[in-house]
C-alpha cells in the first residue's frame, strides 16, 4: 500500500477553512435569495410581528438610579 495515496485521501476528508467559508458563503447567498421570494417575505413579516421591539433611547431603571445615587459626591 502506498503511503501517498493514503495521506491524500485523509487530507481530502479533513475539514478546511476554505471549505467552511465556501459553504458559509453559499448558505448566506441562498438565504438572501429565499428572503426575496413571496414565502420568504411572509416569514420575515411573521417574525417581525412576533418579536417585540425595544424602545429606543435611554431608560432610567432602578438599578441605574441606585448606581447614580451611590456615585454622587
């Protein structure tokens, strides 16, 4: 048995960074295409309606208020 052929086979089966990024790029591309279809837009709208948005801006909570009280000179 030739050691070069055995080594080549095991190197091909090992995951590599290049294969990972190719797969990740293909996945991102597929998701981008699907999100522009009618079904993808419906899913995005459904998720958007169920996810609660945070109020923008600063909110003074009890924890923050206590912190400010302890730092006053």
